[in-house]
């Protein structure tokens, strides 16, 4: 019984991952945002609407290198979603800000995630939501540790 449940959980996780990626691409990349990719939308999300972020912070949030991020930023800047400004305190630091167009895309993407979360927790008690949260923290910790292990294994 436990083995069948574990197998079912595994199959459900695979299905959920595929559905989320598919749905997000369809829901987020609408006619209005056809000039960017789902990946670009996640970069916009990582930049955020709070205070300006520098490239290192954004790259860290996305688990990519600054050089990889720079390529994407060039495209987003050319399309009018972001702008870059040099720090007045340290000229080596470049801050990235969303333009009005970028902020609109940010809120569009955030709304999709809000709808998804509402659907996930619909009908759950506070205690059940806490259990779900702990399960997701465990999954995140596992993926983070395994990602680190994979990265170390491939670099040797």
C-alpha cells in the first residue's frame, strides 16, 4: 500500500510539473506578451517591483550566472520591459528596474500564480495548509540538495 502511494505521488508530481509548465506558458504568454518567453517572464518576476536589484541578486534568485542573465537582459531592454542604471554610489554596479511595460507583465504573471495558489488551497483547513507547506519545503530542500549534488558531480 505504501509503495503504491509513493508511486502515485511520483506520477502526480511528474504530471503536476508538466501541467504547470504548460499552463503557465499558455496563461502568461498571451497575445500582449508574445514578444517574450516564459523564461523572460520569470526574469521579470525576479527583478520585481520593489527597489532596483543588481544583476548579481537577480542571477542568484534565478540560479544562473550573471553572463547568462546579461544575454536575456539585453533582449528585455531592447523590447522595453526593463532599463538599467549605473549606481551613483558605485559605478561598477548596474541596477535593473522594470519599465511600465515590465511592471504590467510582472502583475500579469503574479495574477496567474495567485489563481494557482487559490486553487491548490481551496477547501483546505489551516492545519492542512501547514502540512502542505511542510511537504513543499521538504521537496524544495531535496531538490536544492540534489541540484547541488548534480552540479558537484558534473564538475569533477
